[in-house]
C-alpha cells in the first residue's frame, strides 16, 4: 500500500531496487518544505541543504560535467581532488595548457 501511494505521488512505477531508489530520490528532491516566519514554503529549485542525499546527488550531477574535461586533460593532471564544487589540481604543461584547462573546467560548470 505504501509503495503504491509513493508510485502514484511520483508518477513512477517500481520494478526493482533501482527504480525504488530513483522513486525515493525523486520524492526527497521534489517534496522539500521549509518553514520560515511561521509560513511553510516548498523548495522548487535545487536541493535542500541538510538533506542527507544532497552531497551524493551534487557529486553525481557535477561529475556529468567534470568527467569529460578530466578525460581531455588526463595527461596534464598530476593531481586532482574535489569536494562538491571545490577543486584542487596540479596541472603539468605550458601556461597555455593550464589556461586551457582552467577555461574548459570553468565552462563545464557554467563559468567562462
């Protein structure tokens, strides 16, 4: 009964574990409510801070932009670490190589 209610709320059909995880993630990300000054608001853009799945969701989302750039520059990267949207990289190459890496990395996150 609970599963059918969740499926109906999300408009998704669960066939296995993968679909169940997607369904639950959808519900967590779509139904974010916050109270402020005695009023209740639904957050409709982005994810709610403090939601336990938000860091993982953010990492997966950003990886879709980051991975192509990392593959393109893998021969130039001596060291690369990131946490959510913070990045530390040691890039080997000419100044132009480093500048191109910075430009492409910035483009991948919507910055130019």
